C-alpha cells in the first residue's frame, strides 16, 4: 500500500485527514458521554452514602441509590467498550485502505484510561468504600 499512498494528491490526503479527525472526535464524544455516566453514578452513590451514613435507605422503589449508581457506571463502561471496539475496527479498515496516512489513535488511549477509572469506580461502589 505505501506505493499507493505516494500517488495520492493533496486533496485526497486532506480528505483522509478530515475523515480521521472526524473519527477521533466521534470516539472522544463517546468517551465524554461514558465519563459523564460513570462520574454521575459515582456521585449519586457518594451523595447518598454521605446523607444516609451507615443506615440503609428505605426500599420504596424498584432499586435503591447504590443499585442505580452501579447501573449508571456499568452503562458508562459498557458504552465505552462498544465504542472502543468499533473504533478499533474502523481504524483497521482505514489503515488497510490508506496505510501510513492513519496515525496512532490517542482517543483510544484516553478511552482506556477512562474505562480503567470506571472499573475502579464500580469496584469501589460494589465494595461499599
């Protein structure tokens, strides 16, 4: 493929760059959404932990604040995992077509860091720390 990359005109190279950057922005939007879900879930858990202390909340609804927090955090981690897998697949497809024009994805690194923080948050909520 490198021989094909050399014959691409400037307009095509710029179009590939724009496509790649749009792809990265999309992944970062997913990361932002997942980080919001994870942090909101953890905040709900900590808020009710501080409000109620060691007392158990009254069970009037289907789920309590701790379960709701776990649900939000798990949704954030799940959406981030799906977005990252799709990102990897799209990156492979673009690299197969354009070779060296496609750089290493920093959005994937950020997604990994946020996913690690999400796993830490869900572990802390499950262990009630």
